[in-house]
C-alpha cells in the first residue's frame, strides 16, 4: 500500500504543480486585464510657483523613449491645459489665390496670444486631484525652453497612451489561446489520443505550452514586479515537464548529468529574469534571445536525452524498434514544443507554435510513421527467423536423440557383447559428441535449471577447448523469463566461442540476476576487438557479433562490446525487467 502511495505521489506532484502554476497564471492574467490602468510610470510634484513638474520616471517607463525627463514642466495633463503657450493668431478669411498661378499662399500670422506663457487658473485641490489621477496623456517642456521658446519652435514633449491599453487588450487573445491550449492539449493527451507515451505527460506538457501565453498580460504591464512574476511563472511551468522527461532517461549517470544541466539553465534563467526586472536594466539589457533559449532548454534538454542519445561504446536495441522510434520522437517533440510557445511572444500568437505543430504532424504522417512501420516489419521478420531457428534446433536435436543416438547406444551394447572394446569406445566417443551437440541445440539444462547451471556446463566445455582458465562467477537470484534466459545463454555461447577463437585465457564470465533484471559479462585476455567491428558487423560478415546484437534487441537489453585499453575484449549484456 505504501509503495502504491509513493508511486502516485512521485507521478502526481508534477501534475499538481503544473495545475497550480496554470491556475495562478490564469488568475493573475484575468486580474491584470480587469484592473489594469494606463501606467505611464511618471510621478509629479507641484512647485512653489504652482506649476506641475515631472519629479521622477520609473526605470521601466516607456516615456523615456519619448524624450520625457525629470525636471520638465507639465504644460497639459490628462487633457487639462496647465500652461497656455503663446501661439500665432491667423485671420479667419482664406488667403486670396495668386491670379497668375492660382496657388493659394500660406496664411500669415496677424499676432501672438498670449504674449507670454500663461498659467491656467486651477484650484489647488483640483490640481492635486489631477496629479494623483491615472495619467492618460501629458505634454511637458524643459524650463529653459519655456523661457526662451518661440511660438514657431516650442520644444515640447508629448507622451500619450504609448499604445499601452491597446497592447494590453491584444493580450486577451493570448490568454484565450493559452486557455484553449491548456484544456484541449491536456484533454487530448490524457485521453490517450496522443499515444501511451505522452499520456503521463498530458498535464505538464499542456501547462508548459499554455503558460507562456497566459502570462502575456503580466509581461505587458510596464512594472518590474509584474514582469518578474510573469518570468518566474514561465520558468516554474517548465519544471514538471522537465522532471517527467528526466524520469524517462534510463541511464542513472546520464539522468544525473541532464538534471544538473537543466537545473543550471533554470538558475541562469531566473537570474536573468530578475536582472531584466531590476531598476536601471530596461535600457541596457537586451536579453530576449538568451532568456528564450535558457527557459526553452529546461524541457528541451531532458526531452532530447529521453529520446535516446547515443552512448559511446554501446550497441542499443529494443524489443520493439518501431515503438521505440515513435517513443523517442514523442519525447523530443514534447521537450521542444514549449520552446515554440515561448517564441510566440507577439500577435498573432499562434504562428510559431502553429507552424511547429503543422511540421510535427506532417513529419509524423510522411516520415516517422512509415519508418516505424518498416522497423516493425523488420522486427517481426527477425523474430520469425529467431523463432524458426530455435524450432529447427529443437527438431534436429530431437531427431538426433531419437534416431542416431538410440542406434549408437544399441551399437555400443553389441560391440561390448562381441568383445570389440576398441569399436565400443569409438562408438561411445561419437555418442558423447552427439549428446553435446544435442545439448547445444536443445538446452534441456537451460529449460530446467536456468542460465546459471547452463553456464556451468558451458564453461566446462569451453575450458577444454581454450587450453587455459575459464572462470564463472555467478549470483543467482530470480530467474528471468524464458526468452531472456535463452538470449543470455546464446550471447554467452557466442562470446565465449569468439574468446577461444580470437582471444586467449584467462576468460572470466560473470552472471547475476535479481528481481530488477539480469547482467552478463565475458572478458578475455586477447588483443581485443577492433574499434569499428561492432558498427560494421553486418557489412563485414561478423555474423556472430550481429547475432548477439539481434539477441539483445529481441529482449530489449543493452549489449556493450568493446576493447579494454590494455587489451582484451569485453562483452556485456544488461537487461532490466521494467
């Protein structure tokens, strides 16, 4: 009961974390869209002369780019004129066209009003309320420009909505799109329509894909805390998916390395996000690409690793290469999809992610699935060949045992009865050889007692041929399935035969089993296998090595064939039950 609870907790915490991040992101986005007002990031002060002065601008204010600076005098605020600047007066009548050319000359000013900057009479309480109200537009001027300016060259700066409200409204479509992704992707994958591989990843993958869209309103608000919070939520949303993909990496050492690299990307992304939100950084940091790459790498690196990276020195396979191909592809796609969601940072938000999904569907339809069918067909043919070979071995062994061996046994008795000792000994030798051949073909000891005792018998036979020490070290635990035992014995048989032909004693065989799997290794003291023999086994006719590879693939085991640096060939077969 405790084991089941631990298993559910191990897999369930990712879903709970992903759901929590999605709910928080959606709630904050809705809050921003409902409550946000124009955030001009400008603070004002009223001087002793009653004029409104720009006292400060936030470091993230877009008004910096419009030329607004602290110390400027506000000419108009939220549509209310605070200072009336002198302006030219023009006649009400239109200028008379030129009688020759017909051109209408530009109107000429007839005066200036007011003659100097004129402060508008505003009640102090009304002015205080105007300064405290949300700012929608303003016009400001430097003090020296106000003193020396001319009606035809006022150096004023106007700052309006900057498109803030319209841009914030545009993020509504991103929130709707992210919500649709969250629901549809989660439902589609959890229902099994995306395949059994992606079903456990349904909630983490849906969240990692949807949250970059859900936090768009937070990132659109020109506020350091809001920008930082949106960035942190995006990073945390990647964690459940990355963790789920890391758990799919078979090799423990590789899993540890990938975890460290992923954690490093996350830490750097957090630091970079905080640096972007820090005061003074808005104008000097251009980190969009770096942050996109780092956050996207959090699920991408585990996804590529779970897809099955090539390990040096190893020969890999599986019981179902077509299923393995699809599984690897799905892990890689799951890890890469959030990267394209992160790239969808501007309207129309659907384009990068949509193009990626179209590419994935097209590749799956026209490339991956045809290759998977070919691999499945090849696997089926290989399994049929192996099954036919074993059946033929059993038939030949039965024929020899029931026919030739019986006749030889009768012949031995007759020769003994006739007193032909030499002939009887020769017949016994032939009979013993035939029994050994039957043992190789049918392996009754393997069926009855398992790989350990069968290896004992094989080592005794090989030792007579090797002319030196052949040692077996074995630890027998739980017996693996019959097909696994047969593959282990045949690999040991082939490896030991190669050690006798191409290597030299001592030959050390190690075999161990447990509830989690079985492992086998054969080491000799010869010159060692060539570095490329494993890769070129099929082309160069090394059918023994090719046969070992196929045996390993048939049971989903890992076969490792290599040369030790000091010489000698090492053959290792490792099978896991889960």
